[in-house]
C-alpha cells in the first residue's frame, strides 16, 4: 500500500515479470501491512492490472485471496496471442501495472516490464 511517507507521484513497486507464450501465467504475491508481518487486509479493495506493448493493451486478472495474497494470472489461451521473443531481445517486450481500488481511491501498487518468451 502507498504509505503517507512515500513521495507525491508514487507509482508503485517495481516488479519485472516473465511469461511463457502459450502457458498459464500465475503469480501469487504475499502482501503485508507496514509492519511487514501482518497480512494485508484487502476488505473493500479490488485490483486491476494491464499490460501493453504500446500497440495493444490486454488485461491481467488480478484478485485477492484470503491472507493478503494478490493473485495475478493470464490463461494459456491468452498468452498464446502475445508477441514473444527471448530474454535477449525486445520482441516480446511489454510494460505492466497493477492498481488497487478502494471506493474512489486508486492506489498504484506494482509496475514494470513483462518479457514474453517463446514456448519450447
């Protein structure tokens, strides 16, 4: 969560993702309160996430599980449609972000690059 001590214009936590084209993508992130131990209370929050390569924008499913766990996922039927490359080129380069919504408040949570690699 965005803490009051974070600077104006806070954009979230940087997190690089790697997806395999044609495979299910699932990432579970354990969220905690400021003490670093208490599970994040997601009551009243929803999450949304997207990825884009500048030409196309697609959703990444973002849901909360009990115990302060954020689950990001994209099924194989959708990753199959993504442009893919390798870890050493920019063919499968995307950017992503995730926001938490609470009433009218939108809190930047995560952002970073996504590299989609070809399936074997």
